[in-house]
């Protein structure tokens, strides 16, 4: 069981260190940690945000535990060298097509949301975002037209097999939850969405126990404000998923607590190959001061144990320890509290 | 001064009637009303949601006052015949490239929002959405690949002149407000966005009094939840604008109060040609019962007087009358009150 640990930039290494302490405390037989540079730090050390060395480390592993990338020092670089390209590069190199982003309000934290507490309290949803297609990975260019005008363009597209495999992931996830799936598209305007909708409807025939609805993305953005508690599982394309999953996580009000998994098709000896990362960024403003909340990364490690290593029991233990720490009032600065990175790690370890 | 009145479907005619009563009460010399069918009703009567008769009426006018379209009876029709195609058709026929969507919380209505009242109270923003370009109007198709797979695709693009003209609209709007402009794109992934950003920066040189910032669309969706009061004017492309403007209107919590203007390049003898419509839909569930809140349509008529007829004084009178009615506790069902469509119209008329 090999994990490629890619801590990344700024608070990335700080939060990753706490997740590793938690993993080590579980004393899983055969768990090996490999390390690699990614993001701005990799750019400085190796001239590329995702250097070949790091790709090799990831290839040798069964899962990737990712901290965060993003470094203001790199703002001036051309796009291909900017830290966030490492994320896109890993997604495409490993075919990580299924991004799972749970957004659930922890009991006692209803007051942290910008939403009214009674609305925030009901949030318990999972966004399943397609991660390797759509307008992200199509042809794109800035060109000069014959008349001298500049024009930028990007090709948006989905092929039916791409839609089908993410739909299966979403339907299966719904079967393990409240059996409701909302597919979000813009089929009144986009042909890409019309195909998406057609294929999701075809796949639905295999899941008669799941109730499927379709919603336009503009309406989904409204309903996520009005009553996010109405959603169970949401499935959508790469671009809409980028927007809606960030919106949903802000509805919960504590992005320092939200984990994510990006799964590929490759099966290892232990489970599905995947990349696990907190949804927050590298937070340059608080980096280096031991202030970052590591809970999102610790919960990402739990998702890793579940999806990539088939260790449901240990995953649940970690999740219970985090929930227990929160229930006992352990609060990082992101939640208006005083607990620092290491203290939060200690609190979780104490409750394992 | 000719207005093409297109009431549309379901509650469309009900709310439009009240806006017309308000316009008539102002007794504007030379104001002429023309009428046309649009949406589902036009489909039933003329076989098309935007028939040539209606286009001719609109062409003969200086502005369009639009109710709402959408009719569940039309759900089974092919996309080209569905009511919402009338909206897209009018936008492209008249080159209505600049969509202005103010979202402001009316005093006393802070409690209507899903956001915490102290957050909702601070919302006072204007979204400027480009309306005739982007992935909406590019080439698009569902095709079968040589290997038999279906694939859907849509071309996203902006040319520099399209970006430049909407940027000018947004900068000028910011000059009339708090002089802050946030341009929203996804320049870390899309070339269309990179060109968008480059051109907005070029245009900014002409508006040294406006503070410009750039924000990725996923972050904008988060900030609109966390603290929408931080925004003054937001400018963005057609697709992101569709999502963010609906999200912003739901943050205000009273979509029965929100107006919009869609302006073209054409100058008439009185001002800019434009289409004015409430942002709510045709609400089939409450249609025919005199329950719809006409305030959004009345406020849209005020925007029409301002932008298409240069009648700032009358526009402000209407807006003050609506605000006065709200301040006096007049509440439609959308705000948890009892006032019906006609009663709200009466209340606004009484305060003109
Ligand atoms: C960094 C960026 C390219 C990325 C995306 O848009 O997918 C990020 O926003 C995310 O959601 O993981
Ligand atoms: C009806 C639909 C085509 C339209 C759009 O997407 O522009 C609507 O959502 C809007 O925002 O006016």
C-alpha cells in the first residue's frame, strides 16, 4: 500500500504533516509513504509544477495524498508553469475522471455558514464532478482573425462514454445515500448538455431504485442558495462542477473541513487509484505560522483509506475522531477558534 | 416613443398588465403600446415561439417590455420550438449584448434571504452579463464519431470587440456607482477567458477612476455566498453570467422584485434600444389566480424609461413608489404576504 505524498505549497506541507501523523497512528501494516514536489515549490526546485520525478513517484503509488498548490511568487509565470497546472496535469495523467466532493454541515457548526443556521443545518450533499473532459481539456487557442481582431476559443465537448462512466459513479453513490440524483446541465442551450442528459437518462434504466431529476445550472445555483438541503447527490460536468462544488462548500461555511477524492479507472490491488486533497487552497496569508486547520486533509486521508485501500473501518474511525473533536469544541482559526495546526492534529489523534 | 409589449405565458400577462397601468398613470406624451405574442402562447397561435409578426412589432418599437415565457405544455417540443428560444431569438435579432441585472436588498426584506440577515442587508450589486456571444451562440452539434460513439460539442469563443463593448458598459456603470468592477472569468483554464481578461485590462486604461479586480468564476460563486456585499459591479461572459446572476438574485431572497435590462447598440431618437423583463419565470403553479407579484415587471418598466427613453425622473418615481409600498408592508405571496397582483399594482399607483 503505497501513498505518494505531495504536500505542495505554503500551508500544504503543514496540513499534510498532520494527516500523516493520523495515518501513522493507525499503524496500517504495509503502508509506505513516498514523497514528491508539486506546485510552486516544484517549479522552483525542478523548473516545472509537475516534474517527471513527481509523476514517477505518483506512478509507483496506489494513491496520492495532495496538500495544496498556489504560490503568489509564481503569478507572473506563463500559464503552463503556474502551480495549478500541476492539478490539471495529475488529473489527465492518471485519468482521474470522478471528483467526489461531499459537503455536509457538522453538528454545532450551523452558525459558521453565511446561510441561515436552519438552512445550513440541513446540508448533506455529494457533488460528483466529471474531471477529465468538457471545455477544460478541449482544443483551445487565442488567434488573430484575417481582419486583425484577436479571438479566444475553447472547445466544449463530451462523448457518450465519458458521460456514461461518471453517471455510473453518481448513481452508485446515490444508492449508498438517499437514492436521489440531480443531474445538472444547460440542455436548453448546449448540445454538449443535451447529449449529457440523453446519456444520463439511458444509464438511469440500470438504477430503478434511484430517483433522477434534471436541473439547469442557473437554477441549480439558485437552489444551492435557497435550500441546499434538498440535494442528495448532484452529478455534473467539469465546468459546472467547478462552480457548483465551490458554491456548495461555501454554503457549509467551513472550507477548512471539506475533503475531496478524484478517482480514476485504474484498479490497484487494494481499491481504486485516486488523488485526495482538501478543497481549500494554499492560503499564503496564514502559511508558516501553524494556523491552518488540517481537518480537511485528515478527512481526505480517510477518503483515501475508503476508496483506494478498502479500509472502511479505519476511514470511519478517522471521521469519527474529527467529528468528536469538533463536537468537543476544538476549533481552528477558520471557525473562529484558537486551535493551531498541531493542536488540532493532537485532538484528532487523542480521539482515534 | 413606441413600446412593444410581449406579455408571454402564464403569469407574464398578469404582471405585464400592472406595469402598463403604472406606465399609463405617468401620462407620458407620445407613449404608444404595440402588442405581440411570444413564447408558448405564440407557438400555439402561430407555430413558433418568436413568429415573424412579433419580430415585426418589436422592430417597429423603441423598446420591448417582456413578461415571461415558459409553458409546461411545450416541454415535449423540439428545442427550436420551445418558449425560451424566443428569448435567445430576440437577443440575437436585436443584438442585445448587454444584460444589466441589479440585485439589491430592499430595506425591511433582509429576512427573506436564505443568507443571514446581516449579510443579505449589505447586497447592492449590479451584474453586467454579455448576452450575445460565448458558448451560447457558437457552432454546436451532436455527432456520431467514426467509431460509432455519440459526441456533443459547443464552441465557446469571444472576439476582442465583443469583450471591449461589454467592458465599456460595465466600467461606465461602475462610474455611476461605487467605482469598483470585478471581472469574472476562468483564465486559469480557458483561452476565451484569457482574451477576456487581456481586453478588460486594456479597456481599464480609459477608466482610471474605477478599481478593477479579476476573479475566477469558482471563487466568485463562493464570494457571492460568503459576502455578496463586497461586490459593486460584476462583469462576465454569457455562460458565467447566467449562473452568477441567478445565484445573486437568490441571495437577495425576493426574485419577485428583480428587474433586468438587455441593451443593444442601436440608438433610437430617445435612448438605447433594449428589452426589459423581470428575472422570474412564468410560474405555471400560480398562474391565472392573480397571485403573482408584479413589482419586478414594474421595476423593469422603470429601467426602460431610464435606458430607452431618457426619462430618469419618471424611472426614479416608479422605483420610489415600489420602495414605498414595500416600506409600508405591502407584500406579495413571494414575500410571505397576502397582497395579490392587482392590489400590489394599486399600492404602487397610489404612491406614484
Ligand atoms: C486550479 C483549477 C484549475 C481547478 C479547476 O478549475 O478545476 C480548481 O478550481 C479546482 O476546482 O480543483
Ligand atoms: C432561458 C435561457 C435560455 C436563458 C439563458 O440561459 O440565458 C435564461 O436562463 C436567462 O438567464 O435569461
